[in-house]
């Protein structure tokens, strides 16, 4: 029977298929760990896990990866074989023998995937069980983490410590290694996500709900963390740092932080002018947004923070004698207040802002009426 409507497969198509498979194989080889390289993680993650639960996740990933490699090689290998072995040749004048259906093949490609998925399901259950075991028992340390646009606050209730910070590294979460630490997650505005790559784990931070998980960090070190849920314009700046240390070093750190106190400024002379301002919220800014202060005389700022869960402070751009920004200390906690004594300023117009949330700004008229 003559061949009708069957196009000849060109050698270019075959070569493209072979090149594609070889390219993917080379990519997979590049992902594999390199022997003798101490910086290369033992699995296929770009970072090495530093927690018990993270190691269990890495092991599960390796199993899944190799199963995917076997499936890929089998399927692509068969495709290449079929393309090469059954391509049309110049001498072909009739269709090859046609096979319609095969009970054996049907059973094979039904049973094998079913067994594979079942094994993966069992491996997932084992991994989840190992992670659940890590959360059993009484933790040695509890840290309450509050996410807000666009920073983090770490509260150590038992130790009486609280930290909120900004910048590329953000606030520091210190914790002891080889001990169970419970992290309780809170949100005050929108959904955030607590993520440390070396933990191989992330957890959503949801308003009105407390999510928590336990972690045991095995290796001392400094690990970067971030918000992994898009939460607004400054999402990329919502960073933090985890500093894991020995129990001895952690106890010393706690003592040092408890003894540290903000340096108090000089006392304002009697009769110094007082300016009152309220920090409303990250989005609404200050109330009022325009302040007036006397020129070249001492003055005091009373800041009331009506934002129930988010800390704010008071700062003035280019207010120091050397032209740098004057930064008020300490922060006014959510629902609290703080008193600041900025330096005497020359007559003119300045910008005041919250250094924790630089988008919160207002206008300060010095020497105006």
C-alpha cells in the first residue's frame, strides 16, 4: 500500500531532538553535587539545610528528582528510538505493520505510575512525620514574630526583648543551636511569609491568625531571611537575619541585650517648646502632616503611636550640623509613645519622617507661624 500524507522526517529534526536531550542531560549534570567541593550542598538544593526538618525535605527532594530523571530518560529515550528506528526511508513503499492496542502495555504504564506515586506518597508521609516530631515537646525558646509593611518585629517575651530593624539585613533573630525553638507568626496588615532558605521551609503570616512551627538549627551561623509573599511596594526590602549560636553565646547575647539601653539625650531646659504629633499608620502617615517649631532654640517632640501593633519613630532629614539626618531614639511601640529632643534648627523648611517606614513623611516649618 502506498504511503499517503506521511511526511519524511528530516535529519535536522532528529538532530534537534538529540541535541535537546543532550542539553537537558548536561543541565542535570550541572545540578549534581561536585565531589571535593566543600561549598556544594550534598543534595540538589542551592543551599545546604541546617535544620532537622530541612534535611528531611532535602532527602525527599532527592528521591523525587531521581524518579523524575528516570521517567525523563525513559520517555525521551523511547521517543528518540522510535524516531530513528521507524523513520521513513527512501526504499519504503508501504506502511509498516500496524499494532492496534496492547493489553500488556496498558497494564504496564498504569501499574508502574501507580506504584511510583504510592511510593512518593509514603515518602511524603514519612517526611511530614519527621517534621511533626520536631514540633513535639516543650520548646526551649519561644519567639513571637510580627510581620507588617514592610518589616519584622521579634519579641522574646520571657527574656523581655524586642527588635525591629531595617536595611538589607533587617532585625536579628538570635537563637541557640541544637535546641527546639518555637516561632509564632503574627501579621498586622496583609499576608506575609516567613522564609529562611537554609531551613527549606516557609510559613505564611496571616492577619487574625497565629501560625507557628518549631525548628532545631544544627549549625551555628548567620542566615538571611525574607518575606516570600508579595505584600506591597517595599516587599523586596522586608528582610531579616537569623543568627544561630551555642547556648553559652546565646545566654551572653541575651544578657548583653537586656543591659543595653538607648542613650538618653540631654534634658530639655524648662520652658522648651513642645510639639505634639501622632503616627497614624504606614499608609496614612502622621497627624498633623505639617508641624511648626521655633528656630535656634531647644524643643521637644511628643510622639503618640496610634498604630496598635506597629512601632514608629520621629526623624528629620538633614537636621544634624553635618547635614545628615537626625534619627530619634527610642521607637514608640504600637499603641505607645516616645519623647524626642531634636537639635535646635535654623529657620527653614525640613522634612520629618519615620525612619522605620521612610514613606511616612511630613513637613516641618522652623521659625514659621
